[in-house]
């Protein structure tokens, strides 16, 4: 790789770091070609972009961004693959699922919503983070629960009068108008 290609790669990595709020640094060393292909396929299916990178180029790309990635420099040793994702927990879930069949893939570090996670022992924490859509679903479920309870109680009360639901009472007829008498 000549200097021009290295600079292009640094610029490309720097752009990806700026555009992605979440990335994981992993160590895929020891994976067979078949296992690596399986991991890449899992990443592709979940919308995670995985790249094997040179540590020095990644380090220089990190220095070019406005974020402080100082804690990551110690983890840039050996083989490094970076996983970019729009969903914070997607790479963690992929890694946990992948590790059921192969324990060769390890987590070096991760950047999630401007928080730094160092070490493989953080994998369970990262996989357990709820995504935005999961949080919204939980909130909607919590908001709907009291409404469903009230509606269910009202329907049960209606069914209690006569064994089946009764329609709402029809509008009562208007009171008859008073006769008008001519004034003398």
C-alpha cells in the first residue's frame, strides 16, 4: 500500500468514525475463512459494516476526528476488525450469537453514544443495551397498559348486565314543547 492509498484509507476511516455513533473493535484472529465469511454474513444481515483494518491507519484516522479516542490506542494491537452500526447493541448481539459456535472472536473495545467500553468482559453489557426502537416499544406498551385495563373493566361491567354486551343507551327523546297560547 503506497502513501496515497494509506491517506485515502485514513480519510475513509475518519469519515466513517464521524458518521457512526457506534463502533466496536474486535479481534478476529484465529477465525477460519469459513467462520469469517459467516461473521461477515451475519453483520450484513443486521446492517453492520465490518472491516479489517491496520491499527496504525485506524489510530491516525481517530486522531483526525474531533472525538477523543485516546482510550482505544491501547487496544490497537494484533488483528483488528471494526464494526460500524446505527444500532448500539447490534454488533454486541452478533458477537454473542457468533460466539456460541466459535469463541475465537473477542471484543477489544467499543464506542457507544460517546461512551467507551474496554475489554471482552463488557460484551454482555453492550449486547444488553436497548435500542431506540426497543425503548419506544416498551414505553408504548407501558402507556397502553392502563388504557387496556380501564377498557377491559368497562366491557366486563357491560357484559355483567345480562350476560352480553349491550349497546349504549339511545339518545333520550327531547321533552315536548310547551303549547303556546296567544296573549290577549
